[in-house]
């Protein structure tokens, strides 16, 4: 995803607006994906409007991006891509404000600017062109507005249902709704789990349990959520089914390494040994940063545990 977003960013930076529109239109028309299975059109919007990146952009870079988007719209007034990206910029910038290292005495002014950017995006979404209102990112932007403005559940869910009815394979829609229904926003653990099951049913033909894996992955499920005294939890069983489909459809190193990370947390020997053969030496250090052990250590520890179980006469898993 990052590589694709960067490619679109450089097109914007270099003012290759015609090439940018052509690439974006092709991505939308063909439902193209990145190597890890995310919609390529999502990468275009992240590269041009801004993304949820670990490091915040400087105010100067945000202003430069704002100007590039203006230039794109002026160059191609009828471009849906430029219109929607320019609207989503306000949401991305608002998120960036919250990630910035502002001082405590700046909090009030930052939150006022955040609210202004969100309100601006909402107003522009409402008066967007008919073509823009039919773009999947328009719906994602509206859901992000709902999150920021704490819409009532029935209002938020109505937008989500309309969006996935038109674009059941557009993964950002599910991420926004999963956030809304999580305990970290306006829901609960129970509500979040119910939503994940709902997401699987909505997208079964296109995504199925792979969307469950992606959504649970985004919440960084810990060992307690994946394994209890009775063995693997329902969450891990569904995540595993989703990762199996995801890494079959998109055997990208990023997907495989993250499947392995959660398999180690769940102490799933079967998955660990299978993934060791599939991953080989394609281990991504950034995936394992902060884990109790890296993947080779996890494999070795699991192998020793299985040998001890066999010696004690118990069934290996």
C-alpha cells in the first residue's frame, strides 16, 4: 500500500495531473488492488489527499499538498479524482492535527481548527458533483465525518449500508464502521464483534472472512483475545480463516508476516510451522518490532514446546 501511495504522491508533487487521472480512472474501473489486496484507488487518495501515517507531516508540507490539489483541480476542473481528493484533504489534515505534537496550551485552538476542517469537508461533500457523490471515497469521507461529529448510530449505519450496497469490496468503509462500533469510539466489545460478523456476511462473495482478519488485525488483538483456558478463541478461529483466504488471494510479505505475528500470539503451532515454510527469509522487521519474540524465535520456541508435549505423551497441536 505504501509503495502505491508514494507513486501517486509523486505524480501529484510533479504535477503530472493527466497521468494521475489516467492511473486513478484505470484503478477505479478495473477494481485494481495493491499487492496486499487493498483497493488501489484507496492508495491514490492516500497519496494525494493525505494518509493516516505514523509520522505527522509538517504544517509546511500540508500547505504544499493543499496547493498541489488546487493546481490539479484548476488543471482538470471536471476530474472526479481531484474533486474527491481535495475534499478528503480536509479530513486527512484534521487527523494530522490530532497527531501533531501540540502543546497543552494549544489544545483549544487545535480542536477548533479540527472542527473547522471537518465542517468544511462535510459542506463540500454535500455540494459535490453527482459523479463525485458516486465515488466510494465520497462515502468513506462521509463515514469519517460521522466518526468525527459523533453521529447517532442510525444515521451512521444508514450511510454505511448504502455505501456497501454499492461498493461491497471497498475495505475503508468497513474500517470506518468497525471503529464507530468499537469501545474506543461509540460502541462496545460486543457491538464490535457483532459488526465484524456482519461485515463478513455483507462482503462474503468478495472478501468473506478476510475482512474479519483485516478488521481484527487493525485492532491489534493481543494474546488474551486470541487464546484462553479452553484454547483458541472464536476471534482467533475467524481471524485464522480470514488470514488463510487473504494470504491465498494476496500472498504478500506484509500479509504473511502479520498472519505469522498473530499466529505466534495465539500459540497456533499449525499456522506457525506452515507460515515458516511460506515466509522463508522474507521476514519484515517492522512487523515484529515490539513483539515478545521475532518470528525465528517463535518458530524455535513452538518446536521445542511441541517436542516436550510429545515426550510427555500429550497430543501435539
